[in-house]
């Protein structure tokens, strides 16, 4: 059995999270994975911005890092360095 390697760069982690993300379509059907275009639309960005992130051409800005972390329920530290538990610490008054 081959171990699934952990993503080594911020772009690889964003791509992995995008592929693993589950969301509901307009009819309420659960769908796993989203396109670069769908992720870009979610944040009001151009698709090429997401492509640049995933190809490690550039990093998301601080505001986008925070939004991505909240959206995918991970920490900014995970997005940048990949060295935490891959889950976000709940905000006060919020349960997991």
C-alpha cells in the first residue's frame, strides 16, 4: 500500500483542499470538489488568481489567506506551512 504524500507547498495544499471540499449545489445535492473557477467566484476573484496560487507563482494575500482558512476550516499556518493538525481552532462560543 502506498502512502498518500502530504502536499509540500501552499499551492498544493490549496489544490488538495479544493478537491476535497464538499458543498451543496442549488438543488441541495452534496458535491465533492470544486473547480478553480468556482473557488475564484466564491471569493470574487479571477480564475487565474487561483491558478497562480496552485502553481505557487504567488501566495494569497493576508486577507485571502484568512478567508481561505475560514472557508476550508483550516488554519493559516496549515495553508502556509502544512505543520498543524489541518483543522481550525474553533472561535469562542463555537463548537466543532
